[in-house]
């Protein structure tokens, strides 16, 4: 990852240790499911189901 990626991204997640790294995929599934649900309602393109 570069500094420009961090600068121009909408959101970032900083993790430390194995426990947080294991939780990131679970968090992503929850967030992406909610975003895709609203995308279907608002006729927007769908995002991938996982990272």
C-alpha cells in the first residue's frame, strides 16, 4: 500500500495483530451486504460480496 492509496481512499482500516486481521473479512461481509442491499433499492451497481 502506498501513501497515495491512503490519501485518496474513502475509508481505511488499520489493524494490529492476528485477531483484528481475522475480524476484517467478517466486518467486510457485513458492510458490503448492507451496501449491496441499498444499491439494489437505489439502482446502483453492486459491490463484490467479499474482499
